[in-house]
C-alpha cells in the first residue's frame, strides 16, 4: 500500500462503505460547506459507489477513504475539479467528529499531496475554507498552502453568512 503512514492510510471506496458514506454525507453540520440541501439516500450513494471507480480523467474527481491503523474509516479526502490541461485540482478533507484531532487529516493531506505531485504531476492544488474553521486553515497552512484571497459572505449558514479563505499550493 503506497498511500500510508504509521497510523493512517488512504484507500479507494469499496461497496461496503455505504454506511460510512451515509453518515458522512448526511452530517447536517457540514452541509453548508458542500452546498448540500437534502439528505442522501443509500440508493443514491450506491449509484455513486458504482461510478467511483471510473477514471479520474473521465469524472474529474477522486474520493479516497481515510483509515486508521485499525482499518476503520475515519474520514474522506477528495480531489475535485481535476484539470489535466492546467494540472490543478481542488482538495477537500472531512474527518468524522469522533476521530478529529488524531492527526489523520494531516497524514491524509500529506499522502494526497505526494500523490498529486509525484503520480498526477499536478502543478498546483487549492482549497476553500470558512474563516471560522481555524483547524482547517492551520491544517492547510502547515502543508504549505498560502492564502490567496477571501470571498466575502460566500456561504449561507443557519447563523448568517460565512467568509471563505481561498488557499493554494504551487508545487
């Protein structure tokens, strides 16, 4: 397994991940970040899993499951808006609440960045993080992402509007 550290590894989605995906995608506390407006059914997620094995160059996205040393799924890390011409992609990370602050997001990001640079030969990656999500801002800053701008009142939340920090890393 090449996407691995001492206590975290990344793997492709498996058909048995349906309950994990169901919990991840139906976490209403993060819906505003992903523009989700309604719950996902298991049927829809099963269809997604069927297409998840398609080529990155075809579907322009890749989701990997973040697992701990006990092989438990603790989160997911995504490449999206993959652009092979300009050699860039967006990155998103989500760790289940009960597994946060254990270093899995940092390990997963490090592994994905290596994959992006060495295997996909990307020139740059980027992410969008709400300004009040200091843990994610710190995560990406420690991984050599630079803040390149702020989108004012970009995301509507139950409490009002959130600004979003745009970050990127050029290899």
